[in-house]
C-alpha cells in the first residue's frame, strides 16, 4: 500500500511531469507554483517543498481549455444593392 507524501521536492515534481528541474524552479520563481523554503537557514541554498494541494491547483490553472466558438460572421452589404421602401 503506497501513501503519497504531502510535500514534494522539485526533482520529484519534474520527474512526475516529465520536465527539467530548472523548469519547475522557474515556475516557483515566477509565482505560478507555490512552494515553501524548507532550508534550515535563510542565507543558504533554498530547499523548496511543494504541497500536493498546491500542485493540484497548479494543474487546474494550466489545464488546456478549448477555444470559444467564433461569433458568426456578418455578411457585408453590397453598395450596389438599393433597398426601396
């Protein structure tokens, strides 16, 4: 029986999505993927931890949505047509 961890490291996220670790770090630095810094000191190298809930919200925000149907095109009126009332 496997239990999913609540927090994941960028390397694990990258492996799960099939992207590079640099890409995951870019999402974190851009603010698209929320993460916490789990490092023991703030002056050292950051150790980002990503929660499963944040990862699910990230997936929803980047989901592909089909484009809306285009509005029906209006026919141009021919200037040669004269309407008589």
